[in-house]
C-alpha cells in the first residue's frame, strides 16, 4: 500500500488501496458523484498543492487536524465537462472509498 498526498499519485493507483494524509476541509468544492451505496458520508479532504478530493466513509471524519485515510482509489468520469473550462470532451476526478481513518495527533 502506498502513502500519498498528491493527486498525481492517485492517478497512478486507481483501483488500488492507498494511504493518504490530508485535512478535513472547511470549504466544500464542487465535485462529481457516482454513488457508493456501502458508504454513507462524503468527506471533503484537502491535500497538498491546493487540491481537494472526496472520501466516502461509513461515519463522518471528525478530525480537527490532519487525518490518515486508508482506502481504494476510484475514478469518476463524465463526458460533459464545464464549457467554460473545456479542454477536451472528457472530465474525471479521483475519490477514495475509505476502509479506515485515524486522526494524526500533533498536526
């Protein structure tokens, strides 16, 4: 299992289990959703480099500082991208289906 905190690392690990470190965001950016029925809560996690991903977990992630999340990387794709930023006909983002998470103390 690879530990990561960058979007490029997620791209290289779609379908695999990873460990990420980030912080629960105070701001919810707009994201695509492709329902994950076994998971109930979406969590907005800020990563390094001013990036944010959605992490689905069975319970809300309540860490005040950093959180370490273990889970599977999934890709959500659409062929209808925002016409204001259209570069190509496909749009995608990476999300995590969490197996577990824990607060990182002293962060």
